């Protein structure tokens, strides 16, 4: 992997921070220079990532912190709940950690979301750093300060907006990522094109084979451009009162898939992949985009190794089950489902749609 280190800034006034992107960053003590001073650091990871990387991170942090504690959580979306979150608080309290203690989230989106939520909650707020180890978390979940856990009735319904001190995106760690997880991350890369940057979309069309092959320059560009787009959006709308909602393209349908199948059966990125197809098809049926655009998006999602059709969640009335789950989504308002639609290629809009049309899309796009 290239040794060139790049930075993307999240501009949020006193809560501003940098996303650092490059190879070999995780194990380099310099990556953690300039963070808040503290006696203790706590590394939160999971049982899959910890054996690979926790010793390297611990060694790098030992240059900066006298005491380093570890928390290893079970791996998987199905464990993103109160019971698992308590494990983090247990260690913080057992070790007498104070409000200057730094938490380091070493893992994918689940670890990052739960560590951030723990940091936001412990003593009403302690600093934390994101060290994402999956493509999905590097280009999306580690950036922007969304933290939280799932509830059986809805994904990410309990949480807080809480910004990290820094995000360390070490591209080298993606080498150990299973192919299915890597493809899931590509869904969050692909979404940025239709909602904000068709030049990037066209680059993805040209470069998808290189990305799937983990070609280093292509991967570095994809991560950097994704982070740049998200940083620009978050800088304008930190708490998702308006513009930031466009980052949820495909997520309304995707979250319904995750909840309906049971968390962990479909990966988040797989749900988003099929969800983007459904959202694009809804956009087409509303007269916003043409069939050619939808076909291009479907082709790109398929080339990334992602599903392009949603699952059947209810064999008797699948559309009603999707609608029921989507009404519980955070973006719904007074029971009205809000969809991120493509107003024109490269521009997104958040709006409702006639229920009958949504039913048609679910029926047409599920197998």
C-alpha cells in the first residue's frame, strides 16, 4: 500500500477533526500524536479484529498512555445492543477510568457505533478515536459522529451525535477483510455518486474491477473521495436536520431488510445495495430519473458483488411488511415514510411517495 498519507477535515468549529488516510497508520505511534492527554486509554474491539490488530495498536498507544485496558466484544450486528454496551461500561468502572480517559474503537461499524455511544455516555462524555478496520466503516460509519445501538424494533434507534477526536483509516488492514465484508463496504462507496458526484460515479464504473481486486491507488481514491463528500455534508448539517439525510440513500429499504431478516443475516451494506436499487426504481416511477440511470446503478452494484434484489420478508404480504418496518425508521415523520430519492443523477432529495407506488416497487424488486 502507498505510504502517502492524506487528510480530510471535518469542519465543525471546536469539534473539528481530521480523517487520516494511508498505509501503515494503525501501528505507527505518530498517528496518535496531538490527541488529548490522559493517563489511561481503553481499546474497544471485537473477537475477530482483536487477534489481528489489538497488539499493534496497544504497542503504538503505549508511547502515549501509561495504562491501556482492553474490551473485546462479540462480533456481529446482532450484538449491537444494551447487553454488549454494558461490557464497555463495566471495564471503565472497574478500572476507575476518569473523564479524561480516551476510548479507541478498533473494528468495523458495530464497534465504532458502540464505542462512540459509550464515550458519549460515560461521565456524560469522554474523548474517543475511531480506528476503523472495514471499508464500510472507513468510508461511512466512523465519520460524522453518529453513535448508537439497535433495538429489536428498529436499527440505530438509541444513540447520540458525538464526534471523535480523529479517524485513522489504515488501508493496509483491508487486506484481511473477507470478500463479503469488502463488498458490503462498496455499497457505501457507491451511494456517494448518485447523491452528490456523478464524476465519481463514472470513475467507479471505470474502476470497479480494480476496487474489487484491492488495487491500492483505486482504493485510496475511493476512501478519500467518499470521506470528502461525507465531510462536506456533515459540515453543513451535523445533526441530520436536512441535507445530511441524503447520506441515507438506500437505507430506508435497507434497514427494513436488516430488521426483517434479523440483524446479522444480511450485512448492512448488502441491505443498502438492494435498497439503492429499490430507491432508484422508486425515483424512476416518480419520473425523476430514466431507466438507463437505474440500469447503470444496478450494474455497478452487481459488479461490486452485492445483491440487487431484496428478500421476501413475508410470504403472504411482503409489501405490507416492508412498509411496517419502514414506518419505524428514524427518517419517518408522523408515520409518513421519507425516502432518499435521486432527483437527477448526482442530486438527491428526501420526500415521501404514494404508498401504492412503494408497494409496486417492493413487489417488483424482491425475490
